[in-house]
């Protein structure tokens, strides 16, 4: 080996080290790129997995209604309105695992009282213990009616609205609590049992009497049988009602009768609900009916109600006809109360006037006795004013709670697309008997009609 060769060794070593560093750096870059690729794959898998776990759907209704006078049925007026009956709902379900899921439903209603404020109608966790048994906990729909689960989803209903004579008898639509559902498979049919329990507080804007109300110790059960053509169901529920605020009626139908009412609070009064229903649907002909009874302790009305709907599908068009009826069965309670206070205002006012007249007559000759009579007259006048408030409230309660009404509705549904339905309806309210029919007192002897056009969509 020559001296030149030895001189080249350091240079070769330096070059080899440089090449090795470049190779190491290249390998590092490749490993980084591979790791970045793996991270992207994991993120895509995670995103895909999360998308598979979450589902979103929604529904909406645009409702236009016009009454032929100011009867106030379904909060209508004699002007075209779009707010009552219009709403938007969004529902999301998150699959926690193969057996457990969480569901949330938000609904914004266009009613005058709610004015599109979003409300959480459902918010519950569901667990499927077996293929036939599941439990849910949270805010749930109160399963009192055949269409309770689809109460807000107009697209799932044949007509423009559920029969008011039946569905308006209960202001409570949801409970916060728990339920269970057990399905028993029979030969070509299913028998289901549902039990529920909970409580719920309604804010003042949830009904037309502007009084926050609490429902405690709610419980009940449902039995349902179906073979996909026939459906039969029975339901019972009860609750204890509490409210320490007197009613202040904002119902347009009751405005001519007064506003603030006396003796309209609740103190653990028991409310009970009974219902039976059935439906026949062979794909073309559909018949459905429900009969219900509500009983509430105290001044609030006990009501018997029912409806029958028949519809027939002809391609994309479904004409229908509904007759519904309601009648309060404890009118004598409110009549007795009103009659007991009726005339007391006039009587006390007359007595006050008589005392005042006597006081003026003897004021010059017997001022001492005149002063006593004047004081008594003032007391009587104050009593007359208080009696007037009680008498007026009794009259409004009697008018608002004593109800007899039959409604005939004829209409048609056109399924424009697979998720869009256009509906038209004419409703005629009659048969009020000795009551105002729950409508404006000024419309008792008139022909009362309501015209409705509605678009229902699901997405």
C-alpha cells in the first residue's frame, strides 16, 4: 500500500459517513411519511366509525289556516295565519354500542306562545337487554295516544292535524323518567307491553292558561297488539297535579269572557287517563279510532272523547273523513259553583247602596250612626267587588270547561314526493249543546268553519 492510499482513507471514511447519514435521513423521512399515512388512515377510520354511529333526520310542517269567523278552533282567526301548526324538528341518534343508544329531538314551533323557540322534546338513553326487551331513561314522549310517537311529525299522519277533541284533552306530551317495552312474538303478530313512570314540569307558555304546572308521580302502562294490518291498544296513566298560580287565560276563544281567574290552582289533585284505540290498514283502506276519558279532581273538566277516521289511498292521493266528539261529564260541579255565587255581587252592591242612602238621610240628625252606616256600606262595597271577581271567574271557568262539540273534517293528502305531502282540509264545528263548545262565546250560534292547507316533509 502506498502513501497515497493511506492519504485517501480519511476522505473515503468521511464520504462513507456522509452517504450513511443521507441514507439514514432518507429512511427517517420514509418512516415519517409512513407514520403520517397511518395516522390519516386511523383518522379516516375513526371519522367513518363516528359517522356510522350517528344518524340525523328531521321533519317540518308549514301550516296555513283561515277561519270563517273568530271562533278560535285550533287557535285560528279570520285572517290567514302560518304560525299555528308550523314547526321544524331535528332528531339525532348516537349508537354507544351494539345495545345502547342516545336520542335527542329538538322541536321549534311557530305558535304565538312559543314563537320558534327550540324545545328538547326527547332526550333519552335506550338499552336493548334482549331482542324483545328494552328500557329507556330521560325525557320521553308520554305514550297516551296512538299517534303519540308521531305527534309532531305531520308527514306520519293522514290529515292536517290530529283530532283536537281527543288530543287536546291532555296538555302533557312528555315525561322525564323511564319506561320499558317488552315485545312478545306470537303467530304472525306481536303483543307489546310498555310501562312508564316519571314527572314533568310545564312552563306557562305550554298551554293557554299561562300557569306553570307540575305533574308528579306519573305512571301508567300500554298494551298493544298488531299483525301489521290490525292494531289494537289500551292505555292507562295517572299523575298528581300541582300549580300555585291562578290561570290567566290567553286563549283567543275566551277573551270575551275575561282574563285572570280565581280558585284555579292545583294541590296534589289526581289526574287519570284511560284510552282504547284501533286501526285497520290493508294498504289501501285505512280506518282508525280512539276513545279516551280524562278525570281530574277539583274544578278541571272530566272529558269523554272519541274520533273515527276513514281514508282510502288512490295512487298518490288519499282522501279522508274524520268525525270527532268531546263532552265534559261533570258540568254539574261547575254549574253548582257558579249558581252559588251568581247574583251575590248585585245583592251585596244593593245592600251597600241601601246603607249609604240611610247614612245620608240621618247624617244631619245623627252623625254618629251615619258614620257607622257609612263604614258598613264601604265594607259591603268591598265585599261586592271581591264577589264580582269570584263570580266572574266562576262564569269563565264554566264557559271554558263545560264543553260539548262535534267536528267533521274532510280533506285529502297528496304525496308529491316520497318525503313530501301536501294536504287540504275543511273542518266544521257544531253540536255545542248548552255550552260554547270550547270556542269563542260569540260564535256559539254561527256556522263555524276552518280551512287548512299544509305541507309536511321528512328528511
